[in-house]
C-alpha cells in the first residue's frame, strides 16, 4: 500500500497588474513632465538626458522619452508593491502612489541623480543631496496619477 502526498504552495508570483503599472507610470510621468517643463525646463532638457549622455545640447524631447521610460519601469515596481501589500480600493492606491512618489523623490531624485550626473560630468549636476521642493511636488503628482490610473485599469487590463 502506498500513499501520495501533494502539497500546494505559493507560486512566488505577485498579484499586481504590471500592465496597469506600465500605463499608470507612463501617464504619471507625462503629467510630471508637463509640470517640469512649466517650472524648470532645464531639468527635462539637460539633466535627465545627461544621465545617458544624450545632452548637451539641450533636448527636451529626448529628456521626455527617458523620463517616461523611467516612469513606466517604476510603475511596474509600484504594481508589485500593490500586489505584495494587497492594496485594494482607489483611495488606498492613490495614497500608495503618492507615497511611492515621495520614495522615488528621496531615493532617486535627491540621492541617486546628483551622484549619477556628477559621475557622467553633466553640466546640470545639482548639489548632493538635492532635496528640492519643486521636485517633491512633481514626484507626488507622478505617484498620485500612477495610483489613480492603476486603480481604474488594474481590473480591465
């Protein structure tokens, strides 16, 4: 007589919708990009493309492409967070998005970007750390739009 035991366990997959994260990240980055262009065009025209040696000369178009690409990737990370934390509901997702915007501002804009721009010799290299308040506003807008778009599209995509 033999017995068989089967175990069903976790698959290791997160419940977040990466497609909604990409869409939200793109739309959030576009909204943020409009604010950046209105408030501080050199950030988008020089600093962001300089990360990859694409400026100078100033090129806001390439800056926007790089920026939106970053937004899409960070939107996928956001989707993973939503899934890992089990966040449901529009208000909670928008709130998490705004908090994610603050995290990206501190970690990436204020700490990583100044070092990166300094290493590549960018003329737009800000001081380290660079806790610029307009940038905080831009990143919170990015995150809130990301969270809102994610909330609306996660069950549809």
